[in-house]
């Protein structure tokens, strides 16, 4: 089979070049803003204060240290802040390969989010059920097997039907077939690989129905790209899309705690400032 024939085979299975997306979020908007690494109520408070002072809307915050690193009271406080501000609160599940005793994750970020063995899968499920019982309706998943089980539990009614299952950047998502697989397994928000060109985003959008979320500024350990001027084209081709603001030249703070509280809050505020910058570009486009 030559390359032309291979392309035809993919096209026959629905994997074709993408075009302008006409999809939107239920409220009609083509994009929303996500602030990641929102590690607890103090950071979330700082993020919301910064957003208010800058006159911008934050739609989702996501946390990376994990459910197991938060007390019940901290989770409930984050949910209360989210309810007051109309912000979705997404919490990461379980232990992960990068924190475990295994050696592979020390040399390859590709397995950093995996659940090693049934015990870590079980721990991830415990995190999920604990979070849901406290009122969380958005979970960040780093393991494909855990994603499938959670998707099945939703279908079986063991977990809420409206529970958001957002794939982590630690789950590689570089192409349309993988995106379609993740959605079929239960993903309701797809965190794509950080270095994808716009045409590949269009391919992914052409075979998926759920929101895409994408780092516009990327942490150094995930590539360090700063893609502000790509944002209008990203929205045009990938909508509905969460524009996610990481930070280059920032320390890895996972797992966070009081010893890193000031740093985590400062990073949260700067992510909001970065969001203001990309929203300016989008406004400029609309005016043009």
C-alpha cells in the first residue's frame, strides 16, 4: 500500500481533512477559558480575584495534584467558589506513574499519568467516587483503562450521567483516530497533545463531538510552546474549545501544599493575565 492508498483508506473510515468548525458549547460560544494547576481553594480564590480585576471570564479551573491531596473541606470550598462564580471545578484522579516506585516514568513523560496495576486503578476509582459524593461533577483522567471503567460506570448509572470526564495531557492525543477512541470510551472533554498544528486539530474536530481543550501556553515539561497568535485559527477549526493557559518558565508544583502556596497563587494569577492577552487577540479579530 502506498501513501495515496493509505490516505484513501483513512478517508473511507471517516478520517478526512477538517474544515471550519460550526460547533459550539451549549450556550452558543465557540470557546471558553480554562486555568489549570488551580491547586486548592487559596489558588482558586486568587484566580477568581485576578479575573474579576481584569474583567475576564474564567469558565473552568482544573487541579493537577489530585483528589487525594485535598481534604473534604478543601474540595467543598472549591465547589462553593465555583458555584458562586459559575466556574467548573475539575479534579485529577488518583496516584500516577510519575509518583510511583517504577522507573519508566522517570525517563518518559508518556507514562507519567498511568495507573500502575489494579491497585492504582482501584485508588483512582476511590478518588472518583469520593469526589462525586462531595459534589464534584468534573474529573481529570490520566489513564485510558480508568477512563473506560468510568465511562462504563456512567452508562450503568453508578456515576452521574452529567459527570465530565476530561482526558489529561498525560494521555497522548495526537490524531483523529485516537480522539474518536477516547470519546467512545467515555471522554467528554479531550485534552489534545500540545504541539499539534491547526490542520490536525481540524481533523480531530471532524470526527468528535465533545469539546477540545488545548494548552495555548504550554508548561516546559510538555513542550514550552507559546501559541498566542494561533488562537483565532484554533477557535475557527476546533470549536468548541477550551483555551487553556499554562506557563512557560514555571516550576512544577505537583503535589502542592502550604510550602508552595505563595508560588501556586502567583502562578494562578499570571495564568489569568495570560488569558487576558489571548482574549485581546480574539476581540481584535472580531473587530476586524
